[in-house]
C-alpha cells in the first residue's frame, strides 16, 4: 500500500488543477480562443515570498516567460510576486498548483520571519513539522529556513535540503529510563560530541526542581529546555526567572534557557529578554497560507483587468535601505530605486534558479533594516 500522496508526475501533468480549468480549457479550445496574456500573482497582505523553486520546476518546459521576485523578498499588498507572459492555454491548468506552492510556503516563511523579528537577538528553531503531513516536511523546513530560523528539527532536511537538523530529547527518552539523571547522562554518553547538552527539565517534577537536578547531577549541561504546554504553564516568566536564579547561585549562568511547547508570537516577543532560544512549532508550520491570486492584466498587448485589479504588466521598484516600494509599468525607471522582479523562465527554459541560502540571506538583511526602523512591531503583529 502506498501513502495517499499525489505523485510529481501528476502535478506536472496538471492533474491537481481545479475542475473549472478543465472546463475552461475545453471551451477555449473548441471555440479557437487562445490569447497571449500577461497574468500577475498578487495578494492584499504583506509577507515573505517563498515557493518559487517548486514553481520553476512546475513551469519548466511550458512555452511561457516567467518573471518573479527572488525568494526571500519581502512583498507588500498588491505587488506582483510572479508574472507569466504567454498563451493562456499553455499555462491555464497550472494556476492551482502554482498558487498552492507559493501560498503555503510563503505563509510558513512569513511566520518564521515574524518569529525571528520577535526574538530579537535570540535564536529561533523550527519544531513544527509534526503538525503537518510528513510528505511536506522538506518544503516546510525549507520555507522556515528561508524565513530566518536558526535551525530546523526534521531529519529529512539533511537529505533534501543539505542542511543540518537539530534536536534535544523527548519526554519518552526520560520515561524509558525511568530516571531523569540516567537519561541525561545517557544522552551525554551516546550523542555526537558537537551536539549541545540541552536537558529537558519538566517530565516528572516542576521545571525549577529538574533544572537544579540537571546541573547538580548530569555530567555536562549546556542548556535546559522547558517544554511545558500552555495548559500547565502558569506564569512562565516567573518560572524562568526562578530557574535562572537557581542557576546563578550555583555558578551556572552559562546554562542556556530553551523554551518550547505551543509558543505563539506573543510568547517569543515578551520573553526574549530571559530566554536564549525558542523552539517554535505550530505557529510556523501551520501558518495561515498567503491568499495569492492569479489574474490576467493584459491581453494581446492591451491592458485588461477585472474590477479591483490594475491593468498592465508591472514592475516593483525598491529602496533597499528603507524597503519602500513603488509599483510602475514594466520597463519604467525610478530614480533611487532598483527593480525587484527578474526573469526566471524564457520561452519555457529556466534561465535563473532560486537559491535557498541566498533567499535566507536576503531575509536576514531585510530583518536588519526593519530592526533599525520604527516599524518592527507592525511586522511582528500586523499580519
């Protein structure tokens, strides 16, 4: 028995389209209608653009020209992130999977970006792939990594993304030993030397008690992880402050505090002064998809658009020092600002690829700009 996963070949053939595109293709072909169009992908919110890599694979070999923002680009409402130029019937049925690729990935990248902003100079790790279908693990970790997280937990990232995965220990390890101390020391004895000894400290007793047990009994402790869910958490700030005090009076200020367990953006923002690293799960992996839409804005060289949209092929010009944009017609020039949208497919041939690490580098540079501005809370909370 195989898992119920649509295979790559069926996606590439357009089988994952919406039914109304099947009817549309049939009608247009029978009536001999197949205009050359310009179609733009936009949304009414801001975010971090991700998923282009899959789009390029989807559209490779289809006789169109495709333009896009680079992955990792911060986009704003009503800015085109992808533009397709070609005969409509050549790409009509691919609208559904194209949007699926970027709506989901961009939502994940955006929440990773928000969490990284909220954490200040503290680290953020992606812990949430268990909340989504396992076939999406690599995609989710890729989008989170582009969004700026400092590490990902899913082991598949090492094979599919060529980046190291990270992790500490689950409660089941401690329960299997029946002793926190035995489990902590076994972890130290077995796990690779370069892995930080971050001990989970909330299995049987309260977090402060187990943190003290760890530093007084485990052979090596680099950090303690608190994974208490919200239903048992109480005043988490007071708990962490107590732990830090107990570490301090024992001369172990060097022990890092790692917090996980159902964290949301408020937790990260409000606790970044006393927490050293955040393991963020569902907030990132189950992020609301960005509601991109694809619309025809030009037909046979003439501007056309449905109500609520602006006609004509467009370019986005950006001041990279301020991240202030201006949307103009494609081919225009704007003094002091650089064009954002670039060509990736020419006549069905991919001429430029999307680089995950380059996308993440771009995101981190944008985070630096925002941190120097007065807009940081807008990006954290207003999404």
